[in-house]
């Protein structure tokens, strides 16, 4: 029996009405994305309050100017100061754990207003994750 692929979901927008796929950045930083866990190449602290998840590029692209091919993208998550280990451990536990009914894992969903304009709680896989960092979704060849 083949193992089910796990997908990590990230949404970096507060109002669900604005989740249109483009964070006002000319198709560089999406408002939401779902990444196969198998594409992860690394997870590590990148500051006292940030975790960066690097993954094989969603869309290999050439950077402007130097024609260098981008081979990885990243998502930066804000975390409680010095609580990286607990948050990273929970992400890994969710990927390796189970059973998964559908393989869909919400890592960070910053939405606080749904389509009905109701206030909802943002969802994070671990309580020490506080959101997706400003400009934290560096996908499609941006800032990799």
C-alpha cells in the first residue's frame, strides 16, 4: 500500500474575501498555497522569532538580471521568541503522524474574517506559531 502524500497549507491573508491567489505582488507571493510535504528541503530558525521552511520550487524560474535558476522557495512563520523547537516538532509530527483522513495539514491560516464577514480564529498547527511573517511567502522565484 502506497503512503498518502501530505500537503501543508499556508494562507497569509486576514480577510478571506481577499484570498485571490496574489498578494498584490505580480504573482510572486501568493495569498495561500498548499505544498506537498515531500518537497520540503529544510526547516530551521531564521531569527529569534522566525522559522523558515524551504521547499523545492513550485515553479522553477530565472531571476531577473543574473539569469540564475531558483531551485527553492520558502515560507517564514512568526513564532513566540525562542519557541522554534516546539513549533518545528509539531509540524514534523503532523507530517509523519496519522492517520490522515485526507492528507491536508493546516500549518498557518491567518484568516480572521470569513466570506460571511464573521470574525473567526486564525488557525495554527502549534500555539507558538503566531502567523506568517510579513512578506513570508517567497514563492515562484521571489527572494529565495
